[in-house]
């Protein structure tokens, strides 16, 4: 038998679902394909277990695509005394940056500008904070070559990195480093495809209606057909939706909003910013430059009680709040009309005793229900691997599955490879596809129309869309524009890119062969 490859596409989905519907029993059924569920599928499959993983929508449909796209070292948890969470974050950041996904995570410099809003004592405290963050890096054995040393910057150096900062009263800055993802949804795609390479059946558009200790009732969202999937263990990784599938799980989602701006609106910053939120101590907004000519500004933390929407929407009040924070520090005025997009995500926080959602612990939880279903929830993108390990350990123990030890700290994700700098492919493609960048570039070389941007001025080219259809499980325009690429974060760009997406979908493979 030839080993399964990592390519996901419509034909493989159809075959995998048909096998499960015909009664195949898998060791582990994973429900939810965000970072956590994809991580669970990879962890279990790489231990030698047979795995099926389903999502009601698509890879990274939920919170995992609405994050700040940081792989962070947990400094803020240190500040709130959650030492264990901080250390775990720093360790997982090191695993991603140095071993499993160096192509997807880069070191991003951050500047905390010492404006008149930051008192002398606050500056001293912040400097001590970033030094503590550097100790976290050290304790996690992440090399300085991966994350450089924090240091004090002069006002001139600060303005060189972020020219749009207001120079009046600027005393300098504090430079620190953290991990930044090329894109969060791409991380999920890479994890899911790596799981597929280990034999996991990855099935999108497949909604679980009810979970049992030995399987689930599911519905194929493409055809409406209902099936039972049988499994020796079931793991619920549905994030903010977890409470709907498991008894006794209470979540208190909190909404986080980001703005999308064109980089030139902010003078093309070369570093991220920690911007003090006026009137608070120790709370910062983030300015996050991306490599596609956009900058994200985030982030809010608002309780989001009530029914959980498929796609959360930012409120005008949140947008106004973020604009005010930016305005407090920049020379250039940033107006509502400069906001070309905005997105919001719901943090899957477990309900705790009292307290605002901002104060709830960010530690993850693994809970086994009376029916034997294991739920894994909370945590963050950065710690998905550890969450997955803990969930699979619980399933193995609870259901007596024969499996080897966890291997994922040393398992490179699809695209990871040493010496990526030597690839003869455009650097932007290498940052998003790693070693596969040459294959994406080859599509463009074979058909020059695929070398064209999907919209005028866009960094995304047509070859990326075709690649997503052939190898990354994209089934429709939304998969292409809203998750495999992030063109859709700006609605005018999304509209303009629809024809390119439709052309790419003509490459959809069918169960009987390419169309
Ligand atoms: C605004 C914001 C910023 C953040 N920034 C960061 C950051 O910079 N770094 C970081 O490390 N963390 C960050 N986080 C936290 C992180 O994004 C989340 O903890 C993480 O993405 C949660 O992933 P998940 O897989 O558990 O959930 P999700 O990504 O929500 O995945 C759940 C999946 O389950 C599926 N599903 C739901 N119901 C069903 C069903 N019945 N059947 C089948 N499938 C179903 C959904 O379609 C979805 O794809 C941020 C969170 C927010 C909200």
C-alpha cells in the first residue's frame, strides 16, 4: 500500500466519508478542525491510531482564523501570576519556531513607544517585563538567534522602525521580540495536512449532531445525507461551540476585534507596536504589520454572552475604541474611512468563578464526560500542540487504546524544511508554503495567468488558489478567499477576487479523477 500523502481535496474527502459511512470503525473521532482539533488529529494519527476528523464548515472556520496571529511567549500570563501558562506558552513557541513550523512563524520586533502617556515608572516596569519575557525564552531553551534580546531604543531608532509615531515628547522605545504567524488559518491547514499524511481522514462540511462515547451522528453538509461514524474514542474540539455537544461544559466567550488597515496608512511600520491604552495600567493595543501590505490593529476583550454566531461581527464601538488608541500615539490621523476591514473572534474561555472575561485563566482544560466523550477547550493557538497531547492522553487512558507516546514536538508540519532560504521561490511564497513554495511557483510558471495577482495590487496570485483546490482541501470560493488565503479580510478585494476563485475551482478533483 502506498503511504497516504498530505494532499486534501474534494476527491479524497468523498472517499474518506464514504469509508466511514460504510461502517469503518476508527480509533479516534475528532470533532472540530480548528488548531486544537487538527492538532488532536495529528497527535493521534502520529501515535499510530486510526483517525477521522470532521468539521461542520471548513478547516479554521472558527476562532482559529480570527486571532492576532501571534505565537507568543506568555509574557502577559507572567504579569498576572500564571507562571505555568506562561512557561508552557514559551515552550510551545520555541517548538513551532525552531522545529515544527519555522516556515510559518517569524520573529516580529515589537516597539513600546515611550510617549508622554508612559510615565518613567511605567517604562521601568515595562523594561523589567520584557527582560522577564527574555528569561521565559531562556527557560524554554529557545535560542537567541531565533528571538533576539530586548533593549531600549533611542527616539531616532524608534521612529526609524515606526515612522508614523508622534515625535513630540517621544523619549525612545522598548524593543522586544515575539513569534508571528504568516497566517493562523494556514497553520491549521498545515497541521490538518500533516495529520492526513499520517493517514487521518480529514472531512470538512461534516457536522456532528450528537456525540457518544463510541461515535457520532453526523450530517454531510454538501448532500444533506446523515451517517453514523463509529469510533473507539471521541474528542470534542469545537471551541466556543463545545458546550452544545457536551453536557456540563460552560463557556464564557469573549469577543476580540481587530481592524485591517493598509500599511501605508500607518507609514509602513517595520515593527509591531505595543500601544498603551489611555486610562489603563499595563493594558496595550497591538499594531501588527503583515507581509501582504496590511496592518492589523487589535484588540478588544468584550464579554459575548448569548447564542454563538457562526461568524462574529465587530461593533462600531469596538472599531471606534481601537481608532482612538491608534490616534493617541500616531502623527498621522487614521479615520474610519481608512479602516478597510475589521474582524472579530470569540475566545473559548471556560467559565470560572466571577471576574471579567479578560481575567479568566487562559489555561486549557481536558474534561471527560459521563458518556466518555473527551472535550478539550480553552488555551490558545500557540499551545494547540500541548492541548492535543493532553486530550489524546486522556482518550488513550479512558478508552484503553493501544498507542505509542506523543511525537509531535519533533514532527515537522507540511512545508517545514531546513535551509528554506535556499529555495528558488519568491520569499512571500516560502513564508506561506515553506518547502512547497517551489511547487506553487511551478504552477505559476506553467500557466502565466496564474502568476497574476488575484486582484490588482494583491500579494496573492492565482497559483495559490489552484494549489488550495488541489492540495489544501478548498471546496468553494469562501474556503479560497477567507481561509486558504486572507484576501477576504478586505471586502472590496474579496469581491474583485471572486472571478479568480471561480476559475481555480474548475480544477476541483472529483472522486473519479480530476475534472
Ligand atoms: C481575537 C482573538 C485573538 C487571539 N489571538 C491569539 C494569538 O495571537 N495567539 C494565540 O496563541 N492565541 C490567540 N487567540 C486564541 C486562539 O485563537 C484560540 O484559543 C484558538 O484558535 C481556539 O482554537 P480551537 O480549535 O479550540 O477552536 P476553533 O478554531 O473555534 O475551532 C472549532 C471548530 O469546530 C467546528 N465545529 C463547531 N461545531 C461543530 C459541530 N457540531 N460539528 C463539527 N464541527 C463543529 C467549527 O466549525 C470550528 O472550525 C486569540 C483569540 C481571539 C478570539
